[in-house]
């Protein structure tokens, strides 16, 4: 039997979204029928292991008394929860407990929580990449092992496959070798991840534009659930406020949005067929405005990757006459400190983000994405 399942992904591909929206609903139903707990524990915002433990026991107790929709009629009678349950009293919102519990005692609460965890409870840990540095990973995995082995829970840990570094990486390697029963790698394609998110009912207003939305996202090669959600939400607002709608405008809005999410930059309209970034004084503009490989006549073609573009940019800056060490250092520092600007500039020009969109509409899109404000004119 699988007791500790490791659910891996490459960062951003929507593991939490997939778990919460596809898997969790059925799990909760199954656990309710079995009278066992399902607990989802985000490590984000928890600075101590005690707080994580308290949260898990509190959620397990809620499962035992009716879950999130239950109502308490005698919460004020719950006094001392003891050492372990003393702090999780504050986690039990009075509106979430079952009515009719007048004489509940500390031992009954503990018994209820543990009975719903033991021998079949499911606990899911998420947000390892946002775990507080105050929490020792050895101690955390010790508690996870306690749940899996001593309480016979099924434990799922959701994390990026490269989340740990240094000593924590060594700790996780030991845990993987000794304790993890099974690994699942979540590797959706862009289309698969998009389809999962797009299935949300709130995006039905976008159905007739689905093809251009997916096609544009695929152009960027971005695989990131949070980006897709932000883009789709902005598209819904744009359409509901009766703005200009055609494939070119929607493509532009998507690309401007993704560029802004990734790099926090806004492009001006083309100047001599080149998109320049607003507020970026580029001392290497002479070289950075060249996005093509060296070719002959009609064989000239655009550089396909940012790595190629950046290598060519550095080569252009540092080739020729030897520069003094101090100047080389200055130019290197400028390039490194403006790496995101160059990435943004490359993306905008490679994809021609405002292709076939007039400047007025382009600037309206820019303002909407930058400020979140959309005014009907």
C-alpha cells in the first residue's frame, strides 16, 4: 500500500490547481463516506511545526464533526485543550463546528481528530517552496513519517522537483530513498494545462475565442497555471466591458499581459519596426535592436531563442577593440542588471506583440494591463 506519495512537477505547471480542482473533490467525497479525514496543509505562512500540526488536527476534528458547513451551539464550553490542542482552539471557527455539542471535553476532541486521521486519513502537504526557514526540514519530515507510519495515514507531498538546495536537498534525498512509496510526475502539455483551467465555468464567455487564446499562449511557450488564470481573467473583463474584439486584439492583449507578468515591463509602439521598453534607457540599443542572425539577402532570419539573442548581444558589445577591464566590468554589470528588460524586449519583438493592432488600441491594452483599469470610451 502507498503511504507516502510524492507529487512532482516542474515549477509553474499547475500542480496545486490540478490537485485542488481535479483530484480533491472526489477525495473529500470518498473520505466523508469512509468517515476519515482529508486534510490539505499549505506550508506557506506557518513559521513553526507546532502550528502545522495544530492546523492538521483542527481540520481532522472538523471532518469528524461535520466539516466546513457545521454550526456550533456551545463553543464557549470548550475550555482547556491541553498542550497539543491548546493553540488549535483558535483555529476552530465557531461557525464551522457541528451543533449539539454541549459537553465536549479535551479528550473527546483529541479522540475525534485522531480517529479520523488513523488508519485511512489523507494529509496533503503543499507549498514546500514557500516553507519558512524557521522550520527544520528534518523535523517536518519526521512529523510526516509519524503520520504515515504511526497513524497509518496516506500522505501526499506536492512540490517542485528542484525546490530543495544545499543540506535540505540531502535531507530530501534520504527521505525519498527511505520513506517515499511512489512518485508521480505532473508534466502536462501547454494544451492540457490550458484545457484544465479553461474548463472553469467562469470562462464560458471566452468559448468562441478559445482557439486564438490557446494558439497565442502556445506562441509564448509558457507553461504556467497562474499566468493562464491571470490572462483568462483579464480577457473576461475585456469582453464583458464590450471592448474591441477580434483575433488580433485578443492576441495583443494576451502577449502584453504575459510580457508584463513575466518581466513587469510595458512596450511602446514600434519605432523603426522595433519595440522599445518604456522607461528603459538602453546604452546598448545599437546592438540590442538587432534580432536577426547574419544572413544573405532573403535568407536573413530572426534569432529563435533568447539565449542566442543574448549571446549575440554580448559578442557585439565585447568584440573588436579590446576594452579596459573597468569598462568590461561596467558593461557586464549593466547587462546582468537589465537581463529581464532584454528578455522582455526579445519576446515583444520576436512575437510582434501588437501585430495588426492600431496604436490607440495597443496603448489602451497597455494601460489596462499595467493599471488594471478599463474605462469604456
